[in-house]
């Protein structure tokens, strides 16, 4: 067996082991995830990603390690926007907090499969049809520009997958614990929790269309692209529970993400004319993220601050 095959098998075995540990031991029973627990797991996944980055540095070289770190930062930042959409989905369906982790766990399993397909398909297409980098670059620029004016309203009733499910199988009126399907008079019924899972998978499919071309602007190495994506996705659940209560501090983040998409799209489209070094891309992306988060925090109203009344005059609370 080649070293490359051993590397791929070992990494995927590690991922499956961590997922089994998460669901089989730490979250065997449905429960509401506390902010403290979420922060601990968020820290664990970030540390594991950084340790893996060190491994890449010594096993391969500094260039691939830099590509991994930049790709991981891009995917992590885009996943934050995904988290805010998930928050709205859970709020729309009024999903009990105790059942949210199970939905996210299964949603991430589906996301890993979809991302793997997108990654290998995208890399293969670029290798065979180099001109596609201009299409991908233009698409990212268009997506970034569109993010400035688009809203984030969620209307699951218009979701094509939800409408298809409702045509195929009846849906119960209320949640049935953490079950996705139940038997009613011998017939199989889906629960609203299954609809939530479908909507989350559908939104991740949309996000994957943006994120995969973005990371391909940094690296075309399958192992680097795949592993950086996986680490970003694996930390998505814990990051959701950590950010769910403080999303107001990230209200301007989408504009930073829009600028990042425009930047990486331009980088991809101009790759044959002018190649931006990976370390420069890393610094620019980190700077854009830091500025957008800082502006969001500074623009968040604090208790006791003056607010504007309807007539435009400042009043004290």
C-alpha cells in the first residue's frame, strides 16, 4: 500500500472515530448543549486543525501547510455565515434545543459526502478544462457582489426538497421527540425534524457551490482541499451552539465574507496573469474577517446607551 493511500485511510479513520466518539459517548442522549460545552468542543476542533497543520508542515512542506491554513480560514469563515442560516431555520421550525445536535450531526455527515464529491469533481474539471478557473472566479465575484444586496430570509415552504418530501410522504403536525419518522396506523410519517434536516442539507449544498471554488483558488491539491474542508465542517456543530446566542455581534460579517469571495474570485480569474502568493492571501482574508467582526461589535447597541425615538430625538432608557 502506498504512503498516499495510508494517509487518506488514516485521516478518514480519524474523522469517523471522532464522530463516533462525539455521538456514541458525549451525545448519546439528546440534551441541550450549553455554551460552555460548545466553546470547549470549538476549541478542541480548532486545536486539532492546527495540530494537523503542523503535521502537514513536517510531513510535506511549508507551502502546503500555508495552503491548508488559508483554506481552513476561508472555509471556517464561510461556515459562520452558514451557521446564521441554520439559526434562522431552527427558529422558523421552533426546533427544541435538545434535538438540535442530532440534526446538525446528521446534516454534517451529509455535508461531508457532498463536499467530497464537489472537491474531487472540481479538481478533475480544472485539470482537464483549465479555462473553468475563469468561470469559477467569475461566479465567486458575482456571488460576493450579490451578498451585499441579498437578505437572509428563510422560507422553507418554497424549498424544492421540502415540497418534494411533502408530496411523497405525510408529515406529522408536531415533533415526535428526536425521531425523524414514526408509524401512524401502520403508515410511515415523517416528522418536522426530518424537514429541518432536509432544509439544512439543501442550504449546505448551496454553500458548497460557493466554498469549493473559493478554496480551489488557494490549492488544487486534493488532500489539502479535502482535509481543510473536513476540519471546518467538523467544528460547525459546536461553533453553532457557541454563536447561537451572540449572532448580533456578527451582523456585518456577511459583508466581510462578500469581500473575501470577490477577492478569491479575482485571484482565481487572474491566476494566469498575476499569481498572488498564498501568504498574502492569508493575511488579506484574516484582515477582512477581523475588520468585519470588529465593526459588528462596535456597532452593537449596549444597554443603557441612548436610542433614537420615533421622532428622531435621543432618549435615555
